[in-house]
C-alpha cells in the first residue's frame, strides 16, 4: 500500500549536519504534508560552518537510485540541487521525462556551499538555456543568477532567463530591513516580502525554500501560491532559533 500523501523527489547532496541537501529537503517536505523521496548525488564532509570535501556519486548510480523509485512511486514533482556537472543536467532531465512525461522539475542551482566552497565554474549561456527550457522553476539567489546569466543586475538576468522558465530570484543576499523574493513568470513579476530577521541566517535556507515550494506544488497549488507558501514556511524556519541550524517542527503545517 502506498501513502495517501503526494510524493516528491529530491536529487541532491548529503549534508551530515542535516541543514542542507537531501536531509533538509525531506524534512521540509514531511513538514509540509508531502512524502519526500531522495536520490544522493554527492557525499559531503561538512557541518553548518565548515566544508572540507565532496565525493561525487557516479551518474549511473544516481540513475539507478532514481529508477527504483520511479518504478514504485507516482512521482510528478522533482527538485534538483547539488550536481557534479552542468553538462549532466540535460541528460538527467531527458531521463526524468522518459520515466514520467508529465514530470515537473525545480532546479535550485547550488554553485557554492554556504561555508564558501565553490562547486562550479561558469556555464555556457546555451547550456543554461537548454536546461531552463525543461524546468518548471529556477530558484537562484542573486550571486547565482549572475553566475548563470551575466548581466548588469540580477533582476536583468532573471528577466532574460524567464523567457525560458519561471525564475524565483531570492533576496536573502540583498541589503535592507526586508527580504524580498521576486517571481518572474510570463512577463509578470510577483514580489514576496518579509521582515529581515535579526538571527535569520540559516545553513541550507535556500534548500528549505525550494523544497517547500515543491511540496506546495505537489499538493496541487499554482506557482504563485506555492512560492508564497514556501516563503512563509521558510520565514518561520528562519525564526525558529538563533543558531545556523533551523527547526522544522515549529513550522509544521499539516
């Protein structure tokens, strides 16, 4: 017997601290009423303040993990996080669509660990376009947006990339007393603003936001509503304590 909740899949790295990656994604999805499945792309040696190394899972093993999950569970929503190479993403997206033609994918482009470790160099614009044309949503922060699509501003880059897929530009790296995320979709912009919290910095907060959005979409909500719900959940998570590792139970919404 399968669960009555919807299923969603995170394809991401393993963070032993539980603040980011697969563990954070599955905790977030559970707290939002979705059964979270996970495929591991990387084994990292890190905690909430220090990153030492990463061991990449072979591409064939990544697909083997996912294959059995798709054979067993009705998966319609997938989040992709940390991945070894940009060049592998088109192949992965094609494979996912072969398993489930109606698959919807969020890509949270993890380019740099919060402790400072750089995972990737500069991708080609053609590759970024090729990947984004197969996405339901791209969720970069401001530095990531400019890495993916160099432009005069992150907003200008987001407008350009939104011609290929919806873009949620996260505002956590901006200055000011409020934190504003902006969804660029179909020529429109939708802003989601919350007060900037005095102890609001959390390891893996970007993972939590994209996983919360994924969970909302998996439950049938439209994109604008899902982004709003994801922002609300993440704000509660950020306010849950004054450490770098937030609590999910305090933000539980079933």
